[in-house]
C-alpha cells in the first residue's frame, strides 16, 4: 500500500478537453497529483508507460484507440498498472469488457468529485472501486438474474459459509459429502459470478440471500 505521505500520481485519458481540465483541477484540489493528460487511447498508453503513474483514469469512448483496448495494451506492457475506467453510461457489456481488459475500477462521469478521488485512492491501494450508481444498477440486474436460480440447498450452504463454517463442517451439518459441498460451492460461484467464498458471501448478503450473524 502507498504511504499516506506521498501524493498519488494520476494520468487522465479523455477526449473531452473541458472535462479533462475540470477533473485535473478537482483531483489536484483533493491532493492528487495529475502528472499527465491524453486525448485518446493511443496517446494515453504512450504517456502512461512513460510516466508510470499510480493510477490511470481512462475514458471508455475515445477516437483512435478506445479505453478498453488502451487498457488491454497498457497492461500487456506493464501488468502492475492500475486503471480506473471513466464512462458516461452504465452498460453491463462495457463493464464486463473493461474488467476482462484488466481495469480495477469503474466510475461513472456523474459521480461526485469526492467519489472519483476516492476511487483513485482505492485503486492505488489495491482495491477495486465502483461508483455507487453502477453498483446499485449491477446489483439490481444480479437480483433479476439470480432470482429463483440459487437453490434452497445452495442457500443453506451459503449461509453456513457466511457463518464461518469450513467445507467439512458444512458437510457434517447438512449430512452430505465433502464432494457435494464443493460441487454446491462451484455452482454458487458460477451463478453469482464470484471468484471465491468471500466474494460469494458479499454478493449474497447484498442480494438478501444470506445474513451475517
């Protein structure tokens, strides 16, 4: 994690000059050092690789090379770079593509200055920021997609995971085999698009499937 004594460095990549200038002023007022700007993805990749900022704030829709392709190119050259996407619209397909390209955060342009600044700080510290508007929209979509899909037994397994039980303990509690528990967990991860137990539980809590005790 970055020292709080060091100013965060950012490169802004956006084809709208006025927005870029406004973002620069706003971020610098928040104590964040904007060390470079670019008006398209191609230029953004070149500048970010040269300046090596803590975070690249990358617009999605740009001429020459869009933000998603630019992110892909940037991370192919320097995998440790932290990219936060900046977009006008909440679009699930664009969001998914941005994450696949390697972006660690996703912020909508109607977010407040403090929300954008906080997203930059979170990304620099290894977290994965998301604007509140987007998080709410994606959770609503997730609820629709998973409504009725998670089985009763999978809900039981999820609740026991949330309660802190391990695989063997869950198997004993539900009178099922260790392998069956692992199969249920694999199914849950797939349905909730989760990487691990922690992410599955967090998603399930937000969706009201389980409760933390």
